[in-house]
C-alpha cells in the first residue's frame, strides 16, 4: 500500500471514531425530563449509586458547607444558603414521615433554608424522599436541576403533609434526564405560614443514576486499524 493511501486511511479511521462517539454520547440539546413519585419505579430504571447521608457522620453532626464525600464512582457535594447542614436520623433527632432509622440530610437549625446537592460529573438523574422540618401540616416544594453552566434544566414540584408518624410516607421525587446533563440540584420547601413562608426540609437516601461508561469494544475495529497503520509507518 502506498504512503499516500495510508495517510488517507488515518483520517478516515479517526472519522469513524468521531462518528461512533457522536452516536452514543448524549446530546444535551435534545434532553427530555421525566418525574417519578415512586422510589421502586425509579430504582428499576437501572443501576444506581445509593448515597447514604451517613457518610457525612453520625446523627447530630453539623456539616460546615460546602463539603463533599465520595460514594463509589461519584463525589457528592452539599452546600447551604445558611452555611451549614446537619445529619439527622429519623426517630433520633428527627421525627417526621421517613422510615425509622433513615439517615437524613437537613438544615442546621435555620428553620428557613434551601440547600444544594452537587455532582462531580453530570448524572442522568436522582431520586429521594423529602419532608418539611419543624412545622407540621401540608407543604409544597420543588427541586430544580441545573447544568454545569448553571442553566435551569427542569423543575419538579411536589407536595406532602408533615406529621410525626414515621410511616415512610414522605413524598418521593425522582428526576430522569435523557442525557447525562444534571450537575447540581436545589431543594426548597414552602409551608403556608405567613410568618415563615420558607420552611426547612430534610431528605433521605439519594439514589443517583450515573451515565454508563462508553465501552471501547464499540470502537475496537477502528482502534485496531489505527494501531495497524502506526506499525506500518514504523516499518
């Protein structure tokens, strides 16, 4: 094979790699979002990373934010508009509508707070249960998800009733994107109290859908061709 032909093959093989990657990598511009209200349904979507807030310490631990922990392949950061969050366990320092023993992430006594959960690399989705803190009765709220460029991608609304029943009735909010484009989320609860319209909140285990790694097996023929061309050139 002539040198000019071999030089022509290299761009062609590289083009095959580019086209292959374009076919399997997500396209944020085409992303669509679906909201789920059942943990079982959400978890059935595929393998997920279960972020147990116990990684930030035992019940009663104050978390100076921002702070982060690594769980499996994922590093999760937390931050608060008040500068601090707290670890609580249902049935110990928190009595609400989670299941007894649940490890929770909540405010650190501000009684009016929002907080942010951030991912070290964009994810496809996540889900958690949410309860209001301090005040009993009906509440509404929302979870906003953002891109790495801080663009608002989707808002999931929810509602619930805060009680002390510890019956695992806290509303579940699951968000799925068709592309791995979620970099962080903001949680907010609103209660119908004219003196304190913004209520604090708590969330339990966060189940996160991370993008599947692109397997090199998909591009084995193209990679083999590039290696063959390199050996020929050296020869």
